[in-house]
C-alpha cells in the first residue's frame, strides 16, 4: 500500500527569464520501469525521468561515470555506472507523444541544503491541475532563497 503524500505546490518561484520553478511539499521519489533493452522510465505521480542505454567506454560515460542506483517497480535495483543516459528513446517518445512539458522543481528540504532546482519532464495535464489548486504568490528567485534560509 502506497502511503506517500500526494505532491502539491508549496510555492512558485520565477527566474529572471520568466521560467517558473515549482517547490513541492515533498521530495520526488521516482520508481522506474524498464520497458525494453534501451528504455527505463521513472515516475512519481505526473513527473517522469527517462533513460536510454548506450554502452560506456573509458572516455564515453553517462553522467561522467557517476554511479547511482535506480529503484525499480519490480522491487529490484538497477545499478548505473555510465551506461544509462538521460533522454527519451523512440519507444518513450511514442508512449508520451504530446503529453509532456518541461519542469523545474525541488522541495524545501532539498533547497535548504543546496538552492538548486531539478530539471525534468511532467504530464502537462497533471501540472496544470496542480497549478489550478495553487493559491499562493509567485516569488522572485533570490527572494524565495532568502525566505527559506531565514526560517
């Protein structure tokens, strides 16, 4: 049984270029599914991350060879060491044709540790629903940083 709290927008932050950054009430925790030999998709509600497979070599490694683990939907873990790259495969593009938007997001706890937002993709209808439920203000980028650092 999933007891994770549903994601909601706690704050919206606007960058100088007008880009919106979403501050969620909790950390995004992706659960990944491998769809074929070259496609892994992670999901948490309407937020997604996408990986494609490409064999690494000494001088050609995804994420500069950084090692990390992906929590899989079947309960296993996929260990990444340069072979899984960020991006959509043809299969992923077909599955999500026309429904994705780019998104920049984080949560208060993560922003207090390091004031950096993650980039990703989300279901456009999902983020529009969250936006329709948001009644707060839109903060300037550094104004919000000062606000959370001074709490």
